[in-house]
C-alpha cells in the first residue's frame, strides 16, 4: 500500500507540474474517497494544497468528519456554505410547468455542480488544479454528476475500485468511522451509493476485477455502463 501511495503522490505532482500549476484544490466531503485524496494531495504538495469543505444542506456528521481529516493531517481548509446559493438558484429556475417526476434528481445534481463551480473559482485564484475524488467503481457505472463531481482536472483514484480505496485509507490512517460509514454522495437525507445503484460495492468491484457476477448483477452493471457512457466521453461533434 505504501508503494501505491507513493506512486499516486508522484503522479499527482507530475500532472500538476506538467500543467504549469502551483498546487491542488479538492473537495473534502467527509467520505473515504475524498479523505484519501486529501492525504495524497498533502503529501504531494505540503505547502500548496487546499481542502474546500462545501456544505450544501449537508449532514453535520459529514462536516465533522471532513474537519477531523483536515485537522489530523494539517491540511488548510476553506469553508464555503452553499445553502443560500442553492436556494437562490432554485428560486430563479422554472418549476411549476416542468415534470414533477424529474425534480428530485435535478435539484440534487445542482449541489455537486455548485461545488464544482466553487472549486474552480478557488483553483483559478490560486493557480491550482482541481483534484477529483471519483474511484473506478463509480466512474465505470456513471455514479457521479456530469459537470459536477465529474468536473475535475485529474482523478488519482480512477483506477482503484472502492475496496482498494478502503485498503489505502486504512494504510494512510484515515479515521475508522469514516472508512466504516455507508458511502453516500450526500444528495438527500438517507441517500446511499449502494441504495441508489441497487447493488453493493462488493458485487460491483468483484465484477469489475474478475468479470464474474450473478446474471442479474452483470445485467445491472452492464446497463449502467451503457447508459452512462456519455459521462465518460468528451462532448460529441459531427464526424464531418
């Protein structure tokens, strides 16, 4: 695990220096993925990394976990509350004449897109790159918001499935309560990754690594991969 951590730290440093930037900024949500990214970024740029804690009607527990990681690893933090920004945007956007069945997910996706906007503002002001926290499991099935948490410059965990991220988190000394809590994008109260996907990370990881799964799991994952292919590609342009 230390060899992997060292390689990822070197890779982060290489990408930032290759882009001619000074350091890195990332969202720190209180989850295991962002906690691992935080520690790797701190190792890569001890004096030029910034954690942005961006609550948008977020759970207090998640904020506390994010602050605990920042304190333990001595990571500088900017705390930007987005509650009123979300309220103002929803007030300005149309509602009544639109399909009410699409409202929940459309509003939920505004949260990561507002966070993306804040991260790029900080990155522009500091001449930093935005480091994403997505892992291979999430990316493969499109479990991220397009131009939200998917709107980043680099994804150091992009080749690691969720179980590998947890192993790395243990090695790096991420607090146990963060590693053990159910993964959640924090889009609404009670929301969990596995509940939304309809499969467990264990099932997904096994299929991604070995290609083996029960027929219903394979079908579910294949459908999610196909339906989210556009999220993993640049915008299409005509071939003429």
